[in-house]
């Protein structure tokens, strides 16, 4: 039985490798605060959330599939929490039983452990069926899962399971057959169903045993061990089969826990955002060909979760393959860029977005290239390091990709940096890559915005007195980054 709450075609596999740029984008966008908010103190949920977010989807239909599940999860919180608690109980019970039989090696003990596990799971499966009676879910994934549980866990299933559990305890003894191999050793052991109930002591007293019966004296330890070995050979196939059945149930509960963990993280994030008074919306996902990218009151959740109040920004960039953001130092440009990148990631893994409204066409990949602090161990120049990091990202970039550039190529002079930026943007633009570029390179930015039908030019807005508003609005680049204003703000009037 499959869970398939995260993907329609298959169960989520936590062993799937993350994209090669996962660590870069996690660092550049400051995703640790987001993951911590979603997981709280639960390290398991944090690990699942990180893998799902960084391994985001690139198909609009698959994203909408998750969004539908998330709406169901929010509408049926008690059901989801009860299901998740059941998976935790399954894991605790399995560990407890496993510890009791930690040194179990003989087929008889292995069978005993598997039977105890199945008997334990039997109670959980009965409770799972009761939870599956909910018929008000609307998403395809939840409807399918609950319907399968109701069908698979029908009364006939439990009746058959109870019969097997009773029979496999072999209260009437073990009946098996075998052939003789080399050296008169037993071979081809076959376990048979018990022929009937165990005879009472009176029946055994009044009826003579068949002449081929062999009794082992109580003090014959070697004989008793040989008999136990024979019994073990007969039970080996049963132990294997019952063990596989118990493992199948264990795997189902483990998979259900993994997939529910992501949605519990999403619910926790929504609650935290509501507590902070931050906007939250289900994004509108468009096919890649639409070229859509709009936002209202978009915010950087990582920063908002850390410091509280963060200014929101609007964005109208439909059909714009290049967005160039310029303006004053410490005016909110990098925060705006992170807000776009995080919103894109959250959209493409099926999460809410921290905005009043957000709409985007799905990206084939999301790649970031942020300026790094100086590394004392750097063997080459900073520009070489930037270019090398960008080159390593090229295999991830193609038609429909989203590239976030933050102060890239600023480690050289204005003229050289602008020329490098122009050539990079032109080449990637021709390859169908959408680019959001935060830069102080005036010559590059001005030339991009001057071209007819070219870039969308945004600028970090200033108040009349030079104060930072932290809003990014449409505006042409300025040759000044207003560093003097910032310096006066920090040092005061001279």
C-alpha cells in the first residue's frame, strides 16, 4: 500500500539526492530560520522539510497536487495529528519489541518476534481504519489513501489476520516433512498446517502412539537441541514470511510519518506566521510558458521570523525575463531578492508563501549566486571564485530556470564588472533563463534598462530626507548608491 501524499506517482524517497546547489541556495536565501520555524524542536520534521523544500518540483500539476493535500490537512488538523501520532506509536512499539528480541537468531525466536509485532500492529491497524472513515476530504491524494485503507483493512482482513496469528503460534505442535540428503541429513523442509487440535492427556493415555514416534528424554540436552534444530528448520520459512509481513506494515507507518511530517511542518509555519501577524497565501501556479511573476505584500520569511516587522513589496513582472534591482546601500535590495527566491521555492514544493498574493510560472530550476565574504583560505582571487561558482551552476540552468544574482561581479572595477555582467545576462537570457539581478554596477544596469522592451528596472526607494524605506519600486538606476547618507546616519552629523 502506497502513501503518495507528496507525489502522485510514487512515495517520497528521503534518500533521493538533493540538487548540487542545495547548500548554496540554503545559505544564500537564509533558509535555516524557515526550517526551524516549520519543525520547532522536532529534528525529524526538520530533516524532511529541508529535503522536500530543497528538492522542489518543476511541474505545475505536481505542485497543485500538493497544494490540494495541504488544504485538506488544514481543514482536518485533528485527523492529520491523529494519523501522525499513530505512526509515532508504531515506531515506539517496534523499537520496544525489537529490544526484547535483540539477540534473537533462531527461527523460533525470530518467528515469535514477528508474531508479537503483527499482534501489536493489528491494534494500530484497527485504529487506522477508524480514522480512515473520514469522507469529507477533497484532494485526490487523501481520498485515494483513505479509500485504500478502508478497502484493505476490511473486517475480513482482521478475521484472516487473527486466524493466522492463532495458527502460527503452533499450540498443537509443529508438523513438518523433509527428505534425506547427503549423510542422511534432512533437506527440503516443508511446514504443514496442523492436522487438528492437540489431544488431551486421556486421549493420549487410551490410544497407543504410532510405532515411528521417538521421544527425547528430559535430560538429553543434545537430543533436545537436535529436536529444536529440526523444529527451527521447519519454522524458518514461516519466520521469514511473517517477518516480511511485519516489515511491510512497519514500512507503511514509517512512510506515512515521513510524508505527514512535511504537512505538519506547513501547518506549524502557518500558525507561526499568524502569531507574528504576517501575511500568508496559497500561491497561484502557472505553467512555465506563461512567464508569470507577480506579488502583493511579498516578504522575506526568514528575516520576518527573526526580527518581526518586515516591509512588504509588490511586484509586477509578468513576461519580464530580466529584473534589475538597484538603489541605496542597505535599502532592502537583498531582502527583496531573498523574498522572491524563497517564495519561488515555497511555491514549488507546495507550501504557502509569505505574501498577500503570489503568482508565478513554474521554474525548471532555482539557482542563486550571492556575493560571499572573503575566504582567508581562498587560493585564487574573489572574481575567479565568483566565476567558478557560476560555472558550476551552469548545468542546472536552462529554459525556464530562475537565477538570483546578488552583487555578482562587484569584486572588480565598474567597467570590467559591467561587461562581465552584460555578457553573462545576455548568454543566459538567450538560453531562456529568467534572471533577477541586484547590482551596484550602474553602467550595466543603465544599459539594461535603456533597451526597449528589456529589463524591469526596480530601485530601493528613499524618503525625502534620505531615510531607507526598505521598499523596492519601479525606477531607473542612479549613479549613486547613497553611501554618504548611510554614513551620516551611522556617524551622525559632522
